[in-house]
């Protein structure tokens, strides 16, 4: 009986010793599988991030915001598609009328989400056209860039054109064309850049100049280069004659042929300047 008991104990020990490596192997295998799942998840995330996640960096923004541009980009496409179709991405950006040119390059670092650098060159406004519905930025050729948002641009740095938006679209183009022609002639004659141009009735154009309280009336009845040039010459003659009394001038009227009339603030005195 005693021998049978001892044999049973030895048999149990033998079976335990033979089975223990199996359980130990299973435990190790489970550990390896868990680590593999974690690695696979990280690998999948890394691969997914390399395919679709991206950082965007912008340069050259002055009036536009990153939020505006990000909303117009093709986010549904992979980073590889972005890299292979840079022209398409730039084309989407160029739909914004404020953008003169754009370029796309990579700025990625190893083991980080893909990074793209977007360099923007904005169109430079030269004039601001005012209408009942708001303000519009114009380039040097008078082409409309787009509406101006509040505080988007410092209007004091640009010439403001007021009164051109009236009547039919054809009349607006005519008023704007005449105003730009007048400004071009004054610029060529070395006169100061006006701060404001008011397009009035009967082809009258009132100009205000920065730092001066007086206004200057030009006639656009014959909107030719020669006509504006003669009026500009009369203005230069008048300004040279009343240089010491500029603060006293209320208005200068150049609408008369070969004459320039100066109206002072506190008197009825008028200075008539003749030109050829």
C-alpha cells in the first residue's frame, strides 16, 4: 500500500514536470501575441498617419488667414496624392482671387506626420472702391480683387475711389477707367498720390490729398490724356503760387478751360491761374 502511494506521488510529479514547460510556453506565446498586437496597432497607426495625416505650414500670408485656405484644400486625398498632384492643390488655392501665386513643398521629419509647406504670394491692392454694399480692393489695373473684410486692410495706405459704383455695370467701368487715367496722369507729373477720389455727377472728379484739407475738382468731360495733363499742369502752377497759404485753401477748381480757380476758407478771394 505504501509503495502504491509513493508511485502515485512520483507519477504526479512526473506529469507536472512534463506539463509545466507547455504552460510556460503558452504563457510566453500569449505575451508575444499581445506585444505583436500592440506593435501592429502602432504600425497601422504609423502607416495610416503617413498616408492621410498631415501638418500644414503657411508663409506669406498678410490679409488671408490659414483657416480660409485650409477650408479650400483637398483633404480627402492621401499624402502621396498631394505629392504627385501638387499642381492640382495649387490650382485649388488659386481659386482664391487674393492669391497671385502659390507653391507647395514638403517639410517632413522622420517618424512624424507628413508636413507640407505652402508659400503664398498675395495680390497687392492699389485702390479701394467704396459702394453701398461695402468696400472692394482693386489692383493697379483697376481689376477687382475681392471684397474687403473689416480691418482686413488699412485703407489709409490706399487711394479710396468713391461714387464709381452707380448706375449700370458699363457706367461703373467708365467711371473707374476715367478715375484711373486721371490718377496715372497725376503720378506721371510728379503730383502727390490722392487719398480719395469722389466720382461726382456731370463728369466731375473731386480729389483729396493726404495732409491737406482742400479738395481739387477735375473735369472728366473730355477724359483724354491731354486734357488731364493740362489740368494737372494748372494744379502745379497754383500750388507753387499759394504754397504758403495751403492751410487756408478750401477748394481748387480746374474744370474751366485754361483757368484754375482757388477758393479760400475765410474770404471770397479767388486766384485765377492761367495755363496754355
